[in-house]
């Protein structure tokens, strides 16, 4: 199957490169093609504009993932020498208290900075993105305390009850899009640190998760490939639909968070997305990851499906995501499922309420045990934020949340009968449509 994906990538690149060159040669400066046909008439232009209003911006999601077009833009933007320059960031300064016998309390910081540079190139548009994070310095070792979380390693041991920090270079990528016809475009994306076409928009960039400083427990079943060291993706946007395929390095990032750890592009995925309205997107994706975990043998198959809904209103916004993720470990043919519902409402401009509800199967809570049974864990988070500073340049908010859990009774002696966790934090980010000068 991965050979077919690679063939699809190569053939698409060659075919669309030829089409793009033909389009450039066949169009003169007056807008007339050499065959004598004219540019689209006003009716066609109106249809094109209406479609553009519905399709999400490439700046709003992660990788090539789609969020609704109506998601609010929190960016600093300027133009220099024909380049559109954009920056987005988020900084959480947090006291994190995880409850129960296996919990702990620590001060920490979740943070990232994303830079974007966009320019016309031929008949298309090229976009460069760089996402940087200092979490390897601002997260307490071995990572952010998070009850029931699993995935990746620390000192060559599996991480349990902790979320790993993000890499210094979380994304270094390029996205090139070329219009082929009125409603068809070709895309080519990739880089040494990039995100394959697998899963929903990662939680870091989802509007429905924008106020929550913690990662979902379902991260490693849904969107953990958002930093993959080696990705090539190609596909087509056809009217309100998109189909794409990726070849990528499926191994999780190593413990040296400042290094780019390139390896063979031996994993593959495909994704089908739809944007039926400017407030709604959906996706289904499937992929095979070769040796994703450093300490686990074998490979895994992953499936995800998601719906993302966003609705602006007079003094706020409401964003909701529903996500399903499944992975099948081929070494032992075990299957884990995850179900996530999260929602954030912004009302009276400065106020936010959010929730995240999850059910996740976990079979890595006791890596030293002889057997690895799977446990169904529930996590239920409720929180709120109030902006102390709210203008076009900055949003500084004070927030807090509390999390409750459900779990099998057999885990009570280890995690306690009813552990409760909470965060108190300051959140800093750009204002809505802020501009740099």
C-alpha cells in the first residue's frame, strides 16, 4: 500500500507541474489565453469568491488540515516586498496540580511561536511555516504531569502520567497550492518537520481547545503525528472537498527535543476532508505508522474521523469538535479507541468557558507488567478564562479548570478512588486580527 501512495505522490507532482507550466505559458498579461478564451466572467468570479469564503485559510489549521473558515484569526500581520508575513503564538504560565497518589503539582509553561511567510509563485501561492517551542526548557522533567497520559519516552523509559514537551522545531514546512481550474487546485506540502495527512487539526491549533493548557489523553490515538521528521504530501482541492496522501517518517520524536531526527519515509496515510459551509469541516483519515514508539516493537494502523463546528456571533464565538481515533498495534493485534468532545465559547468579548470530555482506551499504564490489559479511562474537564487585557495586539487572560475521571475499580488502589486535578494559569496570545507595522 505504501508503494501505491508513493506512486500517487510522484505521478501527481509530475502531472500538476506540467499543468501549472502550461497554464503559465497559455496566459498573457491582458488576461487573455493564447487560445482566445477570456478569463472567467463576473458570474464565475462570483462563484469563485463564494467558494473562497467557505474554504478554510491555510493559516488557520495545522499541516494541511482544515478548520472552519469562520474561525477567528489571532495573528500579527504585515506585508514586506510582496511577502505576507504572519505570526501567531500562545504562552501559558501554569500551576498544574494532578490529584491522587500518582499525581503531583508543578509550575510549568506550555508555549509555541508560529511564523508564516506567503508569496505568489508562478500561478500559485507558496507558504512557509516555522513552529518553535521552548517547552523542553519550561516543562518540568520528565514532562507535564497529566494523569493517565502515555506516549513517548524519558531516559529510555516509557512516559506514564506525563505529557511530553514539544520539540524546539515543531514545524519547518512549505505548502504550495496551484489553481488547475475554477474549482480545482493542487497542493504540495512537506518539510523536515511537518504534519502528514492523518488526523484532525492538532489540539494546539484547534479553536475548540484554544483555552485549555493540557493535551488530550487521546493525543496519541488522534493527532500525535503533527510533528513528524520528514513528510511529503500531495492532493487536490475539488470544490468543497479535499483528498490528499502522505509519505512520512512515522517514528515519534526522540528525547533530544532540539534535534531534527530524519529517517526513511516508510509510513503512509490518506485523508478526505469536506467544508460544506464556512462554519463546518469534517475529515476521515487512515494510515500505517512504521515503528512509531521507540520501545515497542511493530507498527500500527490508525484511523480518525472528526467534525469541527464554529459559529461567530456579535461579541464572541463558539467552537466545538467531535473526534474519534483508533489505533491497532500489529505486534499483538490489540485495538484502542478514543472519543473526544470539546467546546469553547467566547462571550461578551473577554469571557471564555470550555470543556473537554474524553473516553480513551489505555494499555500502557504499567509498562513493566508481564501483561498489558487495556483500561477505559474517562476525563472530564471544565474551565473558564477572563481576559484582563483585550485589544487588537494582545489578549492576556487569567484562567482555571478542574478535571474529574472515571476508571475501572481495579485502578483505585493505584490512582485513588476519585482523583481530581486542576490548573490555574495566565494565557498570552495575539489579539484578533492584530497587525504589525
